[in-house]
């Protein structure tokens, strides 16, 4: 009846059954020791002098769908060694359970596997269904106590950072590229633990990493004999960031080059708003007073009214440009205006105030009442107060201001100017510098027809054509489509008229060996990125409450 592996452990203990108890939810087996002597766990001397007897209960794997426990009848012995620190010791059951444990080694292994796969509380819920109930804290203790695997030799490793708390605390992950397993996790990303680890493993031949300066210095200090390889994915990301900065610096020129003709603007506006236009046949005749009060005013060519947030952003942008023109530093401007240094730097580079989502309609809770609003307009209604009361009776909880804005949007979509409004049709959506930079680094065969046409216009801009040509050449080199030497490209970049290109070339020159290795070898940091993605999944499955010790145990145990 007992499992074969359990029987072998009982024979090795040695233990023999003396009683068996069945209940609807539990099976208990009483066992007694057959050994005549026992070794002292401290000095190792054998003893046959029995001091007393005690009972020990061990939980084991379920049997026949029920909880299974072992009730052991064991003894305490007197140590014959007078100089031993332990005078009385308990009899051990080697192989069956550890000292002081209340679970067998088989059950401990199952609980550890549940913790590694699911975590604490989810593993506890599954354990209850498997008839081995335990707490989530116990499962996490099993995971943290996972024995370390034997140290092996490493030749090819990858390094990357990950966020323990995004924007605040970070860690470093070290991956064995040859075996595809996580070696260790380190706290922080300053590179000090990485350098110490590399010094203790002198057999490292290849190190893949991103272009983070701390990792570059750590690899040079800890493993000077290793070949460092910059990751091509991150290199393409650096090129995209360079292109984005170029587009931000020439934003006004881009707007002029990409501005559609007026007829196209009107046509795109009509196609983007497929709402049925209210005709005179569909609209019942409103009362004379309502007609006089709600007579729509014709749209004018005045500029669109800015929102309060847009105007505030524009004012900050003007202040940054003015203070920067007076020669003040980035940090001083950030302190004076109470904004971040990154925002000040972005505003200083741009020629106009950045607007990342211009003209994009926002989804609101009123979208599900769109049919009722359109029916209200067809009935001749133009007053937001009346519409607000009507929608409140239908369960709408939006405020009057939200209803007013939504009514104005539906009126303009139907070709009717809202009462008292001088706004014309919404301005066409302008592609941001970030969006254009992603379109630039996208392969030509993967671009849509609209994106290809847009990139042709961008590449034809005289102020950008030279810099974009250099960026495109580096993209082709990174993808293996060009055999141009990095030194030749750096020479041409130094002669560029763009300061951003020259600065980017200087950063590549400081890490030229790793960049050249990325362009000429097949090594990449892709396996490390995959492990970081797995690490994020494990961290989020524990709702972000996992410390570094628990996270290390789960990530490194079974990659």
C-alpha cells in the first residue's frame, strides 16, 4: 500500500509499522524504530543507552486523495562521550526527514516546486486542493531554502539591468549564454558586484551587454581578457533616439514638409467622422424661439482655442527657451521652474513646444450614450443643460462640463458649429518626433504606403538629409546589410553639421570595440532580454512584494 520510495526510506531508517488509522480525510501510519544503537550528531560516537522516548509526527505526500501522516515512536539516547557538548540526543531518521522537520523530504520538495512555479498564496491554494494543506509563508520558506546548484565554469555571459521598482531601485541579472540559465541577481546597477563576480571567474571569454557605462567599466575591470559585445537591439534603440532628437530640433521644418494640402485636410476630416449629417428632412421643425436662440454661428478661420494644460505647457516651453538663451544652466532652469532636468533638456533642443498626441479624440464614459446624443441633435437640441438632465435620467454620471464638451464634438462631427463657438474643423493629427523616429528605423519592406511616403518627404528636407543618411548607414551596418567599417562611419560623422550626430559618434567611439564586435559577430543580448522578461513575469505574479532573495531563488532555480 505504501509507495515504493517511501518503503525504501523506512527500511533505511530503519522503521517498521505498528498501527494504521483510516479516517475520511486522513491516513495515519504508526512507526517504531528497530535500531539498537544511534550515533551522536555532534561527536559521532554510538550509544545504546536509552534516555527516554518521544513521539514525532511527519506530514507526507497524499495517499488515496487523503492527507497522509507518519507517527514515529523514537528514542533519546545518552552520549557516552563525557567531553561532548551534547549529553542527550534524539534519534535521527536520515533520508526520511531533516532534523526538527515536521514534513518529509518528499513533501518539502513538492512544496518547493509549488512555490517556484506559483509563489506563496497561489501555491498554498493549490496545495490545499492536493490534500497537502500548508501556508503561503511555509512555501516561500521552502523556496528561499532551495539548495544552491554546484558551481560550474562559465565562458559566455550576458548582463542587463531590471527594475525592482521602476524609476527608483534597479538590479542586475547575469545570464549564462551557453546554457541559457540565470547565474545570479545583484542589487543595484552600478557594476561593482559584476566586477567582483568577473574577477572570481577568470575563464570568461565573451560578455554581451548594453552600452551602459557602468557595465562597460565593470567588464573592463573584472574581465579585461574577455571580448565585450554591445547589443544590436540597444544600438538600434540608440539610433532611434538620435533620430528623435533630430526631429525635435527641426520640428517646425517637419511640420511644413508633412503638412497636407487644404483639400486633403477637409477630405480626411470628412472621412474620419462617418456620423450621419443632420438634414432638414430628418430634423423636425423646432419652435421659433428655439430656432432664434440656437441659430449656429458660421465657423471662422481663427486659430483653435488652446486648453489650459496646453497653454501652461507652452508657457513653460517659452520660459525654458528664454532662460536658456540668457545662458542659464539646465539644472538652474529646472530648479527655477520646478520641472525635471530631462524636460528642460528636451525643451531646449526643440524649436516648438512638443505635443505628443495632438488632435487625438479621447474615449469617455459618454461614448455609450452617443446614440442618445445624436438623437437629441436630430431633434434640434443644442443646449448642454437640457442634454445633461436627460442623460442623468438614463443613468449617466458625467458632469455638465463633460457633457458640454461631448455635445460640441458631436455637433462638429455633424457639420454644425456649437452655439457661441468660433472653432473650425479639428486640426489634422500631426506625427510626433517619436512616432516618426520609429517609422525611420522600421525596415523599408515593413512600412506602409503612407509611412513610405512620409519618410520620402522627411529624407528630402535639406536640413536633415545628411544626418538621416548617416543614421541610415549605421542602421544597415547594425543589421548586417552593409560592410562599411565603423571607423569610416565615425570619420564621416565627425564632419557632420549636426551637433547631435557628432555627440552620438563620440559616445560610440568611447565604446568602439564593443560596437565593432556587435557589427562583426553573431553574439547578442537576446537571451538576457528573454530572462528579464521572465523575471518581470515572476515579480508581477507576486504583486511586486518579492524581495531580492526570494526573486533570486525563483529566477535562478529553474531557468
